[in-house]
C-alpha cells in the first residue's frame, strides 16, 4: 500500500463512518460536527476560533457545529476566565442520549453494504481488522511493541 492508497482508504472509511451514524431527525451537515467533535476531544477547553484554526473549517461552521453539539448535550461551554467574551468548549461530563445512541449503533449494515455482502463472517472479519487499526493508530493510545514488529518492515521494502 502506498500513500495514495492509504489516503483513499481513509476517505472511504470516513464515508462508511458517516453512513453508519444514526441521523434520523438531525438534518444534514454531519461532517463538520464530526470534525469539531474530534477536535474538542483532543483539545478540551478550546475556543471556537482555536477549533476553526486547527480544523481549517470556517468559524461559522464551527459555531454551528458547537451549537448542535451543545443542544444535543454532547458538550458544555464555560466562560474563559482570561477573556470573558469567549467561551471554552469541552465534552460533557455525562453521556447524552444522542451520544449513547451513536455508540450503540454498529457499523455492520454500512460495512456489509460497502462490501456488497450479507455474509456476517466477512463483516465480522473486517470489523475485527478495523478495531485492530483503531487500537494501534488512535493518537490517545501509544503504539505497542507489536506495532514495531519486524515482519512489517518487509512489507515496507516490498517483501
């Protein structure tokens, strides 16, 4: 696999993730909400301007996403003690009903559709592979010794 293939796979996985999310009654525009959510989780107590800068989203898109997340109970805001005109944004302490619904929804149906199969064994095999990738590549989870396995070096060298 080369960098282009990895990039295209990443885009495919993003689209699958979007397809797997329950969206009943939410309207459109989920991608900015997902991007903002990810940034808030990685950078708690950020301002809208800081999130916009890091994500390259327009400030208006970040503000709209923050409003949606706040309405859903997924985030909280507090006044910035250094500048009382600004709000600091962080994930909510309690899991909202919306977050619980999203977490309870599996990716199986979206994955089966993308794979063009209804074979539960194949879907489970791919889910297991995705779970392994997630464990190894999430920024909040340091790589384990297994991730520096010498057998992966041969793939990098074409062997």
